[in-house]
DNA sequence: ACAATTAGTCAGAAAAACATGACTACACCA
DNA sequence: TGGTGTAGTCATGTTTTTCTGACTAATTGT
C-alpha cells in the first residue's frame, strides 16, 4: 500500500541507502576502522557538518553502521560497520569483475 | 586528479548509474522483457516523460541498456538489457540474502 | 486528409539534496 | 573560570533533481 511495485526489492533499499554524495566514501572509510564525526569532516574533503550528520544517521537507520558512545578518556562517539555492512563487502568485490 | 579518493571504486559507478528515482524499477522491468517508452510511462506510476527519457538515455550511456530501432509493423524503439546488465543479476540476488 | 500512436524535446516550476555559518551543550584540561 | 575538543542542531541559501504542460516530428490507421 506504500509504494506499489517498488518495495519488496532488497536491492532498491540498498542502492538508496548508499546513494547520496558522501555515503559510499563513508562506508569505505568504515571498512578501515570506526568513524568519528569530526574526523570524517576532515577526511571527506568538501563535506559539511549537516550532510555528514544526516548521512551518519541514515546509514545507522539502515543498519549499516552502529553508533556507540565510548565512555573513556575523551568521551566520544564511534560509528562502526555492522554485520550487515560487512556482509556486503564480498559481494561488492564481485562487482569489480562484473563491471 | 578528478576525484581524489572516490574513483577506482567499482561500486561507486554502479550505485551512481542506478541511483535516480526510476532507474532501478526500469532495470527490473527490463529483466522481464524489452522496454518501450510509452509503455514505461504507464507502468511506472507517477513517472513523467522527461525523467523516463533521461533515465533511458543514461542507462544506455552506462551500458546497461541497448537501444534498438525495430523496423516493423508499428516502427518503434526497444531498450533491452545488455550483457553487462545481465551480469549484475546474480550479484543482486546475493544482496537479497545478505540484507 | 485527419486523427492517433510512437518517441521524444523544451522552458519553467516545484521539490529534494546539499552547503554555509551561527549556535548549543557537554566533557576535558589548565 | 575560561578555552579547546567533541558532536551535533538550526535557519537559511544554493544547487541538483524531478515534475508539468506545451510542443515537435515521423509513422500508422480510417
């Protein structure tokens, strides 16, 4: 009843969850280690707070990233790749050859 | 020199080639048979000429669809999935399970 | 000859995405 | 007590994407 013929397609959800100016780069950085807000702003040249904040929130909502408050020395927040996120990697590798 | 850290990622190209409001649905319809302009407009509820025309052109440029003029009874144009397009299908199927 | 169907193009408006700069709020350090 | 670093939010403006409706042009049916 929501969207006639579009939903029920898992690829659509995934593609949409990664389309956006910065999301894919963020995903790739998350492969190398946990993400932190201000660090991201420096790493993603040209990106701005607003967009990064929204992208983080959406990637989290879509279950690709997990947000954790790290109660340590300099209390901060980390976003790390979820199981679901990791599961995509080998599939993405196949695209390298298929394209 | 073009985009510092983004290129050399095959997923980026694919995601971009399929991001857009209608492209993924069009891809899926192309799996079922050749696409035709006016038929698409009817099948994609809410879509408009302009967007469909642009999506077709881009999918063609990206090598996912192939445009053919069919010189027959009612002379018309068909867009069918390319080899490259078909190659994506098994990978997409894996995404269904991974998500 | 006339109307319908095909496959579009074009200019302009509306909507969505993205960017900018100011601001908040908490923790941490001296 | 005041400054720095953390992780944001908010209002506003710009840019990109999508939509609307009018129009074109060739082909086909009556």
